[in-house]
């Protein structure tokens, strides 16, 4: 269903107005290019903490800052790197398999993740040298 090998931003639709507020939808086959098997969210992360520090072997993800702001740095095995700022709840970031990620949070940020696979510890590469040079 999804063949993208490069991360990209998704402009998720924003429905509503300033009077009543907004709703944003992630929908499989429309703006989510994989079947969602898992959803998780990360919160109460202090600003000086760097999360991530791993890559995935097969997992594809979409990350949204539903509140606050995220800085996400991505690197693949071919010396390509990308940096994204997620600063709006209607902005998604598609991250394909095979990217080392480091993520920092602004105050009160909530990171929402839509994931293509259930949680599998074996899908993680947590050693940077192993990621870059062994696989
Ligand atoms: P991890 O993916 O390393 O978080 P981050 O990249 O944001 O720092 O996960 C942190 C901990 O939570 C780790 O012990 C594994 C556990 N965890 C689960 O049990 N299930 C999950 O779906 C996720 C994402 C993490």
C-alpha cells in the first residue's frame, strides 16, 4: 500500500473555523498510506530531553504534534538527512522504515503516532553504529 522511501509532510485537512474550533482526520487510504495497527502518544517530555535515538527495520509511521511543537531529525544509511518542525495539529510527518530519528519537544507537547505495525522490540535498531554500518 505504501512504497515511499523518503519522509514527507502531510497537510491533513482542517475542518471548522475560529468560532467553533477544528477537527482533523487521519484516514487510511486517504492521507494515511498504510493500515494502522497501533496508535501511541508521548507527553510530559521535558524540553531538554532527546527522544527516539533508534531506527525501525519495517515500521512506517505518521507523527503529529497534536499540541506544542516537535523538532524531528531523520537520517538514513545513504548519508541523507532531513529535519522537520511540526508546529500545527494538522501537519503529519510520514517516516518510512530505515530512518534514525532524534526528536525534541517544546513545553507541553503531545506527540501522536500512527504506526503500521504492533509493538515489536525486534523491529528496533538502538545502536547507531549497527544502524549505519551493519545492516
Ligand atoms: P521508545 O519507542 O524507545 O520511545 P521514544 O523513541 O519516544 O523514546 O519506547 C519507550 C518505551 O516504551 C520502551 O521501553 C518501549 C515502550 N513501548 C511499548 O511498550 N510499546 C510501544 O508501542 C512503544 C512505542 C513503546
